[in-house]
């Protein structure tokens, strides 16, 4: 049984029987058949489906946003923004997807030689709950333009979002079967990965699950894209604009109630400006409003499930016991919902739990350093490598330092975010492969060389 539960109240919203083996078989067959026909269409024809998806996303924004908020607790305004971002991404790939995937001429004596980007087939998308529409759409939009089909295996706490996505595709005119949904337990995913009708796998999730899926897909030599955990640094150097950095830090850590792989988690600040930054950061954090995520004034909702609260509080308690100072928050809110207040810990050291482990919730760790060199070394002293923010008034130096940071993306004087125009992904234990941008459009394609010799 798969249950949908409101994390703000603990109330059950819906429950579904798992899809049977027969249903899985029908879904895979339908996707394989539909994808073969879809791949025969030209790129422009495939891209032409995306504006219809974008239009319905905007028309149904309130409906979908409310569903997101009810199932996983995201504040309603943020859920509305998630839907708009999905629509914008569809618009982007409708406009630019054909160019990203156009044949690339090869400079050689054979002037007609080129590189083509052929679809791989049906891709299994194993998606998380924290951005239940965005995580799927950011994969799906370029995958459809490339000629692929998709099977969505969503997190089991957002089954209504999964089914809404499937219906959205049908309503937009996506061929029946091309985008399927499976409501199955995690233990049944291996068989789907190994099925011959699945050509590749994309996963957004924890590093532990990523390793498992990589082993399963690698065992049958299937392509994977893995977007996994992160412990992103937010580096504030002495010459930074402290006021702007502190305001941005609040969004960077507490957006989506801190439940994001690319949330900034370790705030690495030069000692000479640390007091000023911490004061401004703490003051802005105290302005956040925790409560019912359906209310417009709420900026901090619940965590998605009770275990996230207990795990997060364990990290806070262990760090405080090791010497960290609590500036705000620091204890769960007991009651029906899964609430944890925005928390800032100061005087954190690299060995403490909130610095050495990924924190998935509204807890910020402030680490004070002596200089930029120490800041970069500490930023890199992690098993993760997803994103990083670097704040400095010296842009030339910031560019040099950015190249030293071990991450898939470095944002100078800005908020780390995914953007349809930019490739997104990580290194080290944060995964491999890229989504979005031209690189993401080509991830699930066969980069095929077509060499043309002289006619005889």
C-alpha cells in the first residue's frame, strides 16, 4: 500500500495499491512501442509538444501547487514557483532543444561527415519528493525532444503528484504510453532497471541510493545520470557585500525548508567579517514564519516525514555537545506535524555532524576561517561536490578561486540554483552526468559519428 500523508498535520490524504506485475508489464510495453514511433518524428515535431505542456502547467498552477504543498509540505508560494519553473523549462527546450540536438558538422576532408544525437529509448526516472514536479520535468523536457520515452518511479510519499504528472502528459497530447508511471515499492525497482525495455536510468536522491542504483544499472551496462547529495559551501570573504550575502544566505539555506541537495549548508566566513555576517544572517532568519504551508505568510513549512526531524535534531544535538553555539532554533516543534524551526549554529568545526554530514532541513552551520585559502580548503574538505557559492568584491580573484572549488557549479555573488540554460550536476559523491542546458539535452542520446566518404 502506498500512502499520501500531509506532513503538516499527519492526516492521510490518499492511499493506493501497488501496481501489479501485470500492470508493470503493460506500462513497459506501451512505453517501448510509443517510443519507437516517437523517435521517428523529426526534432521540431517532438519539440512542438512542449508548449502544450507549459500551457497546462500555467493554467493548473494553483491546483498543482496545492497538491505539492499538501503531499510534501512546501510553502504554497514556493510550490507555485516550482510549477512556473517547470513551464519555463518546457518553453526553453521548445525553443532551443532542436538546436541543442541538431547534427554537428565535423571538420574533415569529408565535408559531409557529422555527429548525430539519436535517442537511447525508454529512460527510467527515479525521482525524489522534495521538488515533485520540477525534478521530473527538468529531465523529461529535453528527453522528449531527444526522442526518448520515460517511466516515472516517484517517491512513494508523493503518489498524487506522480499520477497528476502522468495525466498532464496525456492532456497535453503526449502519445499514450510514452510517459508512464509506476507505483511500486523500492524493492521492485531492480527488476525494472534490468528489463530490456529500459535503456537508461536517471536518479535524483541520496548518495546511498545512488550507489545502489548505479550498481544495478551498471550490472546490465545501462547509462545512468545521478544527482545525489550535497553539503554545499557558502563562502563569504572579507571583501564581500555582507548585507546582500546575509539576505541571500537565508534563501540559500531555508528555501524549501532546507530540503534541497543544492541548499547551502556550510557557511564558511572569514573571521574579520564573521560577527557582522552572523548578526545579519541571524536577524533575517528570525523574520521567517513557520506554520501551515497553505497560508500565504508561511515561509517555513514542515519537513516531509517524521524521520527527517529526528535525524536532523540528532545532528544538531551532537554538534552542540561538541561545542557549537545555537543562535536561533535548535529543537523540534512537538505536535501533529513534522516541524523544525530555522536553526543557526555558530562556531562549528569541520568535524561536527552539521558540517561533516549532509543536513537535510533548516539548519545552517557557520564555520569561521582566517583567510580565503583556508576557506577554499575547507569548502573542498567534503565527500560531496554539487554546488558552491562564493562571495567577494574582487571579481577577478573570485574567478580564480572558483576554479579551485571542487563542485559541479560555482555561483559568484549569487544563489546556487538550477537553470534550464545551464548544465547541472555534481562530482565526487554528489554523482555524475548532467541535466539541463545543451549537455543535459544530449545525456540520453547516442552520440553517433556519421562519416561520409567520396561518392563513387
